[in-house]
C-alpha cells in the first residue's frame, strides 16, 4: 500500500479516535457538548495544516507548478491554522462562518495565484 495512503488513513483514524474519546468524556460528564465540537473541529483544522505542509514536498517537474504547489501549501497551512484557531476561540455562531471563510479564502488565493502563473506562462 502507498505510504501516503497509510499516513492519510492514520490521520483519519486519529480524528475518529479524538471524536470518540471526546464523546465518551461528554457522556461521562467530564466535558460539555460544545467542547466536543471545538475539539473535533480544531483537529480538522490541524489536519488541514498537516496536508498543507506536505503539499510542497511532492515532486512536480515544472518550475511554475512547483511555485503554485508551494503557494498552495502555504495558503492551506495558514487557512488551516485560522480554521483551528477560530473554532477553538470564537463563539460557535462565528466559528462556523469564520472557519468556512478561512478555508474558502485559502482555496481562492491558491486558484487566483495559479491563474496568474498560467497567464504569465502563456503571455
């Protein structure tokens, strides 16, 4: 099996384990329901950081593609950190909108950067 697939399955398993442990703690009366939500969503943000960090480490032969890959990695890391931070510290009503906005902004920045690189290549 591919190493990347094994790593991704391990990350998914860790997220599920954290969710199950937090749910068990909530059922035991140790933490509140909102804390479970914040833990799981913060963990998802950290998963985005992990994937963003690994993006530039894969090989791409073209120089412009490597630039886009590096930029995409950075924007994914930053949007993942923002997502995790918003979910951990902001009120729940703000966290949903703010977290989604952070991820969408990271995606939009990467797409716009890639389109800009493409136009410079064809010009």
